[in-house]
C-alpha cells in the first residue's frame, strides 16, 4: 500500500529524461491526510516527552504490486490447514480432525478490510531443495507480507527447526524484508512451564544457527498458539498489524479516544476473522481481548439470524405509520450498527460501533460510563469518521497515464 506522507500538497514522480508517454504517478495530500499526520506526530511527541526516548519512525517496507500475501509453511501434520480453516473460514476447531493433509498449494483470496491472500504450502515440499522441480522464487516470495512457519509443539520439532533455519538463510539472501513468524502450535494441554521451555529451546536453536551463519537481527518472531483458544487469533493479529501502513496513526486515534472517553481498552476488529488490527497504547490484556472477541461473535451470529431476511414494502409502511408517523430513516438514531452490554460482575459496559462492513470498534468502558453516553457517542462518531478516512487514504490510489500496460505477474504451479 502506498504512503501519501511525502511532503508538500502535491508531489509528482518523474523519470528524468523519460518521454511523455511514460507512466507518471501523482499523489495528492488532502486535508484529512494532513490531519492524520498531525495526530500521529502529536502522539509521537507525547510519548517522547513521557518516556524521554525518541520514538522511531515507521520502518519502510518495499511496496508490493498485488495483494499482500501470507505464506503458511511447516512440516506435514503440523496444523497449517487447521489454522487457516479456523481463522479465515470459521471452521469449528473440533471439525479440523477430519481435514485431509494438504497435497498441493492452496491459495485463498480473502475479501476483508485489506484484500490479502493466504497460501498453504504442503509440508512435504521443500521449495529450496527440490530436485524434481525448480520453483519461481519471485512468484512465491516476491510479494509476501509474512512467512508463517508452524511447528508442532507435541511432536519432535528438530527437523522442523532445521528446515526453518535453512529457509531463513535462503530468504536473507534475496528477501531480507520478509517478516518470519514462528507459530509454536498445539500448545493446548501443555503446562505453562513446559510451553515456555519449548519456546525457549526453539528460540535458542534458531538464533544459535543463524548466528553461526553470520546472520544477525533476522526479523523472526515467536508465538505460542492453539486453535482451541484465542491465542491463534492473537498471533494473527500481531502478524496482520505489521502489514498495515501507518499503523501508528490508528493506535494514536484509539489512544486519544480512550483518554477522552476514559475507556479501559479499545480494539479495532476485523469482524470476519476476529483479528484486531489496532488497539490503544495501554498494556495488552488477553482477558479483555477474549471478551471483546466473543462479543463480536455474538453480534455477528445475531445479525445473521435477524438481519438477513428481505423486508417487504408492507413491513416498512407499517413501521412508518402510527404512532411514529415519520420515515424509517428519520427514526434511526445512528446510521452505523451499534450495540452495548454490561458485564454483570465488573459492571463495565462494552460498546460496539460499526466502522464499515468489515471493521468494528469495540471498547471496554469504566463503571458509570452510561451517564456520559451522549458525549461518548459524539467522540466515537468522530473517531469512526476518521477511521473511514484513514482506510480510504491508505488504499493504493496511484493511477497511470494512458499508454501504460499491466505488469506481468508470475505464476506458481499448483
């Protein structure tokens, strides 16, 4: 996704001595862009003043030509297909026992807040050491946003770690910008101490091997995951957030909202996958995420039951008649879908506000917040509008002048 923060109100990229038929990209900075930039800079200055340390600028990542891609790799029966089915296709975890082993590359294009692809690679295929077929590395790794390597924590993982080290070494030569996310999977049923011991052992083995090969500071991250709890969604949230351009602006907007409305925690959810793509700057709380995630599930199920049937003209006419006697659109207090509930134990309200058909803002409020709901709704309306403008701004909008042909895309045999 392209970045619009390049300075000035209008910027052009020219090819020097290129002819007039050569494509020219033009980027415009609207007032909304400048406002988002201002909010982000204010948040950076506040954190710098509070912590006394410089807040680094976002890391520049090479732009991709097509959809961002997540690549699932690992040994056979490590749980790659189960992860993809549970997170992106809402398959109940208990039904993953009947999934067949992947025999060919599975490509899924997901229509979400950010169009991206998920490729599930068969565990028996080693793309770097395959004597029977030479893979097109640019077609596979050229547009990857993240490589997710799945390790079965309940099995002997030495061979999986060795293959992962070999993969990292190959990627460091040609694609050093790719984020490598290691999912230490199937940790459900294991004790907390044993989970940490496995994570520590895997981390040391990988870091030692990379250090022996002269590779330092490789972008490798580790996550303990299971499809039977929220840990797999938490891990994917961390992965997806690294693919979002200008994530700092989103976090700054949610942090300002929490400070203004005295929220305990706020999340921006992708409602289709229950992945949160941004949250405020307060320390993350797994329990809060689980509550908000389950709340999103309830609202989605409720909508599928009561919001999917077609309304007849008679139904609308009846609602617009007595005793209301006004158009249905005028009777709706908010043009977005919204919901709220109160946790009976802690007496903390939770509110949900739809941003668009893919995103929802979920916030945990403090006790007694209902007394300030008009002010809270006004602030939330402003943030929802800002979030909508943010995703409109960060969409790739570079247009080519006439005469430019489409770029050729590589293909991978399946």
